[in-house]
C-alpha cells in the first residue's frame, strides 16, 4: 500500500489503511527548560538540570513553557476518528475537502476480533465480548462501503456536484488532514485518547503519535508519563477515606477489610469515585 503522507521525519501505518506521520518539530527539552528559566532571574533558586526543571514544571502543572514547542502531523483516518480529533479545539487543522476534490475510495473495516458488543453501562463504549457473527459483520461492512463508493462514482459520472455526491459515503471513509499543535495540548490530547476507555480506533493514532515524539522530548515525556499518564488525582473524599482506612488498620483490622469499611463509611458523590478509591487503595501497603 502506497503512502499518501508528505515527506516526514516519522511514519506509522494505522488501522487497515490509515497513516500517521510526523512532519515537523520545533523545539526540544532544552528549549522548554530555557523558556522556563526566563522566570528564574537573580534572587531566585536555580534548578540544577534541565531534566529536574522539566519534571518540576510537569508535576506542578506549570505547563506554559511546553506550549512553545510545536509539532505538525499528517493523519489519514476514518471520518469518525477525525470527528473526535476535531473536538480538540486547541489544535490547528486543515482537512481535505470533498467539495474541491474526489474523496478517497477507501473505508475502514474493523477486524472481526474488534467487533464486540455494546457496553450496557457505558453508553458510548463497547465491551471485549466478541459476537458470533463478527466475520459476517466485517464482510457486510466492506460490501456496503464498496456499494456506496460505486454509487458515489456513478453520481460523479452523471455530473452530480461533488458536494452532493458525497452525502451517502460511509462514516468510515478515510480522509486526510494536517494537524499542528503545541506540546502541552498534544500531551493533554494523548492523556485522554490513550486512556483504555477511549475508542480503540483513535487510541491507536494516539499511540503512534506518542511513539514518534518520544525521541524529541525524552525528559518531558518521561516526566509526563510518570506525573500525569500513570497517575490520578486523589480527591479530598478519597484522602478522607484513606485516612479512615489507616485508622482501622491501626486498630487491628486487615487492610482489605479496612479499605472496604472505610469506603462504605464515606460519603461519595458517585459510585465510580468510590470504586476508583477501592481499586487504588488495595494496591497500597498499610
């Protein structure tokens, strides 16, 4: 399969026909640290290394220096993935126009193992439970896409305007766009879209983007992964419950039981917060 990406400094194939390319990078760890040091003039304590300073910035959410680093990507993705990308309004986009040019005659078809059931609790997600007719569904999706593109091409040959001929193309049709963003907002995007609850089809693009930028900002990515991606915020209610669990342990109760009792004795705004606390607390040693 021939790549449609412009000349790039990094490229990944994504999904069945998608692409993600890193077109350009402005900045590095040193530039971020030097930008931050403008705030540290005479009379203030100097941080000894760039790595220490960057970790301090990320850990304490002093992220404006990260906004001075800029990245530019080429993305070829299904329309429904692009719709999710467009929600990140701090990014700058330029997408191929189906009014000016013909659409790509390509549509995403999920692998049978990715065709699973609807989650009964999370209305916007799917489960990992595979359906017995997954192969049939995948084949039928591919056939429907082919039929839609045949109709699209027929409309064009009959002289129908491109802006009208495109109306019935499938939501999985591939499109192209250029994305430009600063590092701070890219990391915010990655934190959301790398989450296991994010849709698989956009998560793989986030994985590709992270993989390509790591070598340009190693200290920043390391700090971000530790202080943001792999961490979570313990709410005041969680801290209250944790303190209560510790007091139960000090009175002779087993840690797992202490966590359960503390969780049941604490007022929660939502069950999900309580469940998150229990899962987190059980990983700790009393």
